[in-house]
């Protein structure tokens, strides 16, 4: 029989007849009869009476020390006496304890479910992502077309992370963002987004991934955090070290003075597969939580359940060759990206 917590009390009195009835029971019987009103073995620490068959909660009788000398213990029925907690206080304490245990179990179940979903998603991605050859296997020049299995663009040494990694120069961005008035978000909201994702990966086409909403998301709401290696733009001079990829896994954040790159090629989370679109329904925004800087996918319009989540192309997209993954918009006849490259090809 077992218990855990604390409180203060005076015990209710039992009649002589009631006391005699309990004492005369068989010695190999036992019964829970605590000052809190408990009559069942609830798993909390208990102590047994030397005179009768009763067991009582240690925490109800010894709320300060949480210990009882079970070699010389006499229950409050056999020896009516003042106790540290009143009956009502002991009852209230046990109710609080049970409520907290219920919440703890729900939280643990929620975390377990979220972890299972994450693992299932990772297993799904691993099952469709072919093996990747490292850059040194592409050829001596390093610029030859890689093996066809490399078309996913996922680095061979990729690792999943839950918080950003920073270059030394990029670490000061947190202080800059804090002083520049970046919006803030409650850490519990960000934690809930990790434990209960609003988005999941989808396979847009063969070997091309995206992300979609798992529930309707209102305009202005946070969708997911994007994690990766954060550096200044000049520290990431070659954003195409993984050529011919179908997913662009680097993201440009424009800032006054120093632009930032979130590089999710070698480390990141599921949000790295977000695609660009000329008709985007979300964007990347900086959000502060305490002293920590987060890059959040934020809905810029209502996103329906199972609708793909997309962000605009980087501000400098016109300076680069045509993005291999193209535009995620569904109306190609009205695609601004297609129109731009058609016009450039005709020049």
C-alpha cells in the first residue's frame, strides 16, 4: 500500500462499538480507513496499525516528515488524537494529489502520442527517401550530376533538431531581434506546437515533399517552428552545394544590415520541406520567447485542413537560376514564377 504528499489535521472520533467491531475482525484481514475518508488502496504510502487491521495514509498523518514508524504505529481509531491535518484538510489534499496525477498522466499520454506521430512520420519519409551519396562521390570536379538517388536533396549526415543551431556571428541576432521589438510568444504555445503539430509532411510528387495543415488554421496563427543551422548570409556563400535537388532546404531572412540563412540541409525539423509559392498562404516570421529567437511559419490567410502550407520565394529569387522545385501554386497558367522565367528565356 503506498502514498506521496503534504497538509494539517484533527481526527474524527469513532464510538466504542465501532472500534470494537474493527478490532474483532480476522487478523489476516486488512482495511483502509484514513482520516481523509479514503477506503481503497490507491497506491499511496500507507502505514498499518499494530492494534487492528486498519491502514492509513502516511501523508495524511505525517504531512511534514512523510515518514512513519510502522513498528509502533497505532491508528487514529484505536487511539483518537489530534493530527496535523483535519479531516477536511486531508480530504482536500488527497483530491489535489489525485487531480495532479490525472493531469500528469494526460500530459504523458499526449507526449507519447506526439512522439509516436513523429516517429511514424520519420519512418514514412525514410521509406520513400532513397539512399544519398555524399558530395565527395559526385566526381573529382565536384560539380557533376550526382547519382540519381540524390534527387531528394537530403544530406547523408542529416540530423533532426528541436532548436536552432547558430554560427558564432549569428548568435548576436537574438539580442538584435530583442532590441528591435520582434513579437513575442508564450513558451507554452511553442511547446504545444512541438507536442501537438498543426502540420505534417506530404508527398507533393514523387520524391518531392511539402507540408500540409492537420487542422484549420486561422490567419495570423503560428503553424510550426522552422529549425536549422542559422548563419549570416555571407557565411553561407554556396546555397547550392546540393545541386539538382527537388526541395530547397535553405531559407533567407532579410534583416537590416545582415541577412540570415536558415540552412536545414544537414539539421532541421519536418517544417524544412515547406515549399515556395507565388500564392503563398504563410510566411516566416521572427518570434521571441524569453531570450530565445524562433523562426515561425505563420499563416497569412486562412489555411484549411489538409491544405498545403507554402511560403513566398526568397526576396532575391530573381537573381538565381530557375528553382528546381518550381512553384507550388496549383494554377500554372497564372503562375508569376513561370511567367518570369518564360520572359527571361525569350530575351
